[in-house]
C-alpha cells in the first residue's frame, strides 16, 4: 500500500468518525408565516415589536472524490428549525443526481452518495432541498438551492500531448539557448491544493540539456556542442504534480533533439601535394583530374570554391568547381608539348562560399594544396617544315630532274627516321616521283605546260618505326613555259586572183 493510499484511508476514517464536519451550515431567510421569536422589544410608542422568524439558506457541501468505502458516503445533513423531531416533516431532494447518485433520508435529512464520484467527470452538483409537512404536503420552508462540490484528490498524473517530440538547435549554441517547450496537463483541480501543480525535471539528457522546472522549456546546458562529434540526443522529461514533492504522480515524454549544422569547420585538403598526368596530345578543354577539399560541415556550409592562385602553369590550365560533387576539375587551357615542357606546378586554393562571422576566430576558412602536372610523351606524327610547298619548273627539263625537296622531322625525343611517299591519287599519270629518304621530288615523265600548267601533289611522311603515324603536306608544282612550239595558222586559207589583176591588188 502506498503512502498516498494510507493518507486517503486515514482522511476517510476521520471524515466518517466526525459527521458533524459535513453538517450543513445555514442562515435564516423569511419564513412562510410570521412566528414569534424569543422576546419582545418596545418601540418609542411603547408598543411591542414582533420580529419575523427566519428560515433556511443552504451553504455548499463538500464531498471527497474517489471514495473507496463499502458503505454509502455521507455527504451532510439538511435540517429545518421547523423540525420538532416528531416525524411530521419530510425532506425532499431534487436536481443533479437526486434519487440516483444522491439519496436523502426523508425523516432525518441525511444525504449520502451512492457511488464513487470522479471530480474530473463533474466538479460540482446543484441540487434543491425542500421540507414539507408530511400530512398536508405543504412546504414549511421555501425551496432552497445548494451545491455539492467535489473535493479533489490527486488521482491524475500529468500527461504530455505527445509521446515523442522532435526538436533541433544549432550546434555551438551558447549555454541556455532555448530548444523547445514541453507542457504537461493534469486533470486534477488546479484551484485546490497542489494536485495539479506540475514541476518538470530531466531524467535523461544531462549534462547536455536542462529543463526549467516551472515552464518545461528545454535549454542547452553545455557550451560548444559539436554536431561533428555527436548529432542526435534523446532527452527524457518528467512532469510531476504536487509541486514535485514526494508522493506526487508523474508522467514522462521523450524529446529527440538534433544539432543542426553551422559553418564552424574550414575546408581541408587531405594531401599537401597532388600529382596528375596528362598526355601531350590532349586537346584544349580536356579534364586532367580533380582535387577535393573535405569539409566536416553539411549543405551550404560545406560549399567550396576552387581557384588557381599561383604556379608556373596558371596560363596553361583552368580549374572549375563542380557544385554537385564539390570537386575542383582541372582542365587544359592551351596545347601541351612534352618536348617543350614536361612538368607544371599549380597552387590551388579551396575556400568556403558561406562564412559565418561568429567563427572567424577559428581561422581562415580556406586551404591550399600543390598540384604537380606531368606531361606525358605521345608518339606524334612527323612535322613538315612548312604547311605547304610551291615549286616552279620549266617544261623542258630532262627526266629525273629534282624540282624541289620537302622536309619533315619526328617531334618526339626519340627522333625516328622519316620515310616520304607520294599520294598517287594526286598524281594518277605518275609524272612525278619522290625520294623516300630525303623527300626530293623529281620528274619521271616529260612536262608539258600546254597540257597542264599546275600539278597539285600530296606528300606523305611516316615514321619508319611507326608507319601508321603519318602526316601530309600539299605540294603545288607550277610549270613554266619555254619556246618549244612554232606558230600555226588557225585556219587553212584558200584564195584566187584574176589574171589581169593590177600590181598591189589585195
């Protein structure tokens, strides 16, 4: 048996042992008829003054809720001073619960409750009482109204509207920052005793959070709570009535608190030096590789902007920030040449785009790394000394005469020998030929300017070690005229002359 139950039984025992404590108190009101009262008083005129006797006016009755006794619970007693105790009066009860919940002994006026009453269902009952003459059934007192008020006992524990609450608070908040307020309600009577006076305490969640006893406001209790160390907390709050005293009833609720992110972490490159490789043949715009600075924050607090701030390759490379991956993509800005330069060094910076001024004291929200880019050699095709060649030659040269020479070299460091050839699709009549070793072009058939004044050739250069790697150059041959043709009449002339023509006649 709990202390509360013992106290309740003791209170009921005292109540039943002293019913006078529940007797109705009343003061008198005018009776139905004038009656003599006590003695007489004389006025100035010497005549006797008769006072009217006053009847009843009921006060409130008080009844303790949740009575657990086996007998009917005694409420109180109705009594009229017209009652001589001879049984001539009859007491009648009407109103809320009369005859069912509340019954009255019509002879004595004793009122009893027939069952246990819950104040939280109904806090008071309004009834009417009347005393009548049993023989004539005429009232001897005016009908009076009275109230039976149910005294509260602490039989309801505080309850929270939600079993689980969800709340959040920014990380690194100062001590005392408000997180959320939880409120419990108690169905007991707030105007009577401390049954409904709720005090809040924290059962789980210390030392990180605290709760205000009177308001239920949960606040941070530790400084510098870091989301990156711990993000989720579960706090259990107890609401206890009776002002938190021993014996009070209690209820609990759980509050799941999440620390939201603030930008309190700068970006950091995992390596001080990063090595990348790129073939020299990569066209402009080719992505070489990526760099990424890690940031322990999330969302916009982790957004980073990359830039090249120094190095000997600032004009050769670009860097672009990839928003979805938060990487810096390094791309080729100008053509590369292994034979010209084989290594470039860049200094790359990563900086937060959204900086919180509250955390400037933590240092600059940026970091740098060195990126070394190695240019790899590629077996490049031969390169001609010119983009095109023009040779002029007279049409009467002898067969086998060299008309010109093309030159090509292997740009690679290995400098492989070059083999030259003519694209026969550009010399179907095989008028020209080329020396495969030195690129000298010579005639293999007679030239005739009158037949063809220009010849457009295509010379192919290929590495001997890698014949598939070739280059082409156009060669334009202009045939120059020589005086190798006698004049010819355009038509055959047939004429006649008279025999007697004069001298000089056309």
